[in-house]
C-alpha cells in the first residue's frame, strides 16, 4: 500500500501530466481546472492544495518541462566539447526531437507558443530559468564566430538559429497546408531539417563575421 506522501506525489504528478497536455492544446487562459482535474482523475480542490491556483500549476508545468528540455539539450551539446559545429548540430537535433515527441519537453514548446501570444506572470520565472542555457548557447555560437558570449553579433546569430527552429513550432498548422509532405513526427525529416539549419546558420555566421570584420569594432561588442 502506498503511503500518504506517495499518494500526494502521485496526485501531483498526474495533475502536472494532465495540465501539460491541456495547456499545450489551448494555452493558459482557455484551460480550465475542471478539465485538467477530469483528465487527472482528481477533484478540483487538489489543484489548490498542491499548487495554490491555476497559475501556480501552470508555472510548475513550465518549470518541469523546461528542466527536462534543458537537461536533454545540455547532454547533447556536451557530447562534443571540442567541436562546436557538432555540438550545435546535436543541440538542434535534440530540440527537434523534444519539440515533436511526447512528454514534458514537447509541452514546453507548444505552451510557449501560446505564452508568446498572451504572456502571463509565469514568463518571468521561465526567463530566469532559461538564463543558464541561453548563456551556454551564446558561448557555443561565440566559439564558432570567434567572439564573446555578450558580443552583439553573437546574440544576433543565436537568435537567428533559434528563430529557424521556432518557425517549425509556431507555423506548424500553416506548414501542414503549404507543405503537406512535411512530417515533423518523422525522425529522418527532422534530421534533414536540422542539418539544413546548421549548414544555413554556419554559412550565415561566416558571412556576418566577414562583414563585421570590415567595420571598426565598437566597445559594446566586446
């Protein structure tokens, strides 16, 4: 027989699991505690007991899915400590894998697509939690272009890479209509896209670096 604490942990886990699904489907504002609890097989009072309110549950879902995503991404990039190009490719492949497979990392991408359109109070906590990975990505890209992580060009290149990946998340309904043969649940197609993003990004970084070298370096770029 499970102990009282084990039952509470199980209920908490069920609520996070169900909430992740619902928030990913409809976003924070359209999600209802009743629907979440119905899927979890718990009563409505359980949300208040474990998380305080719907916002508390939402914040916890974002935090738990973000941690899962960051752990997977970090493990992928750390597999190539001496090869920043291979590390970038591994990181992008991992992003696509987590975005289009089931589980907490996939929730995060879909929930954040809603969050970007209608930000909530949870966004500050997400931004704070993402700080470490954002710095690591800047450091990785900085190695590729020979600049520091706080360099303006480094940041521009980082956001260009991230923007390409996010396009396949935010534009998925339109892509299904414009490019019906694209199947993002197919691992081979995901890897093809990831390889293209890497090649495209590296070429862009090289070009941007050459253009930057032609101009005087400013203090703000150091």
